[in-house]
């Protein structure tokens, strides 16, 4: 994965709340699963992904154009290691000014007979002071979801992620309340994909109003609205003002675009520096663009939010949420 030779935002520590650091088979599971429900992602972000993974874009695109989606994924992940090198990961974090990172899992079985949640948990367990793993949970079968959540908690995973468009589920359905209830009991925050997506399912599945319904029924469950619900940022801000346990995660977006007129981020730059200044979180999800974490952090600093707000967004808010110490 691409690292940065330049430091992160000068004078600011970084907590990355949405990182992916997978081995080859886990990446294969991730991209094949994503491609099955949302093949447009492979085309929309193929150039960026091949740059991050060191794969050749022309060959990748040629396989997609030939209808060989699995072959394109195999090419994309072919250069990834069989196992994550934790030492190399920590060095990349150091080079990018990242003091702590949440490793997100997509969940699911790998072709070699293992599963992604277990593999991601094992990586985080090797450096628990710097890394934590959040489980990928499929809500389709609520009973199995609760069992998997409990298993992942025993593995040391400290939160969980739900991507409604991946599973084709409405996350506000009361059928999933046992999952959210058990997560609260286990002290595992929810990361929920919100906002734009390229799947064949309705955009509505990832509308921020879903956050409102879940937050109303589960006031003790911290909820991170993944990707900050763009283009419905203002709606999410309204919901976050209603619920103190709702946070906004900037991952997958380039902060350098946020100050541009018409970007859709104007409300965040207003309310994220005032009433929601303590609930904006920084994340990368860097496979969707070729910018390393340090570059993204510098882009946050370049928004001219002031040192106090910049520090809250990059470090302090996440540190408080995750219990990392003074933020």
C-alpha cells in the first residue's frame, strides 16, 4: 500500500478510524464481494485502486471490459502479501503520523477456509496499543449476526461495521435490534455506511435517516456515520445534533474538495467547527483514492479550521470515543 514520505499535518497527531489492511485472500474476498453487488465500484475507482496496490490499470480495465471481473480482482490483489506484515504497517503509520488505527473488516469466508474477521482480529492483536479491529457483520440473519458479533468480541474486536447496500438490508428494521442491543451490551460501537454508493440497491438503504432511527432506539450505542453521508451531509448534521452518540467519519473523501463551492460540504465546515466540533472523525479508506493518510491529514489542516478544530478532527474526537487518553 502507498505510504507517504512527507509528515502528516505539522503539529497534529492522527487517529484513522476507517483503515483497511488486509492480506491477499482477504482483499480477494473484499473485492469479489463488492463486485458482486456493486460492480461499478471497480470501474469508478479502478485507476486509484491499481495505483494504491501497484497493479497495472490498463490490464485491470481490459479484464473488466472482457467481462472477467474475478480475473480483474485477481490481478488487482496479486501483489499483496499472504499475511499482513504488522511491522511494516506500523512503520507506514509512523511515516504518516498515525498514532492509532481502526482496521475495518468486511467479514465473510476466504477461499482458503478462513474468515476475514478472524484474520483482521489477529493483525490488530499483534499491536493492541496502536491497532484495533472492527468486525464486518452481515445483518441478513439477525441470530447469526449476534453470534458472530459475540465471537468477534471474544477475538478482541472492539466495534463492528454494517454496509447496508452490500447486504441489501434496511438497517433501521426492528428485526436487527437484537444485534444493536447486544453490541451496546458488549461495548462495541457501530460504524454504518451512509451516503452515496454504486450498488444495484436503492440509495435509500444508506440514507442518514437510518442513523436517526437506530439512535432513537439505542441511545447507549455509539454510532459512526461512515463517509459522513455525502451528499446528505446537512441531513446527517441535523441528526447528529439530535443524538450526542452519533459521529461523522470523513473517510473515502478528499478534504481538499470540501471548501469548494457546490461541494456539498459547506454545512460540515460550518457546524463541524461549532456545535459538532467534538464529533467529526478522520478516516482514510485509502484504496478509493491514491492519497496516503498523511496527505489527507494535510488537506484537513489546509481547510484553515484553526489548530484546535484541526486537532479535534484528526485526533481528539476519536481519542475520546475510543478511550485512547486525553484528546
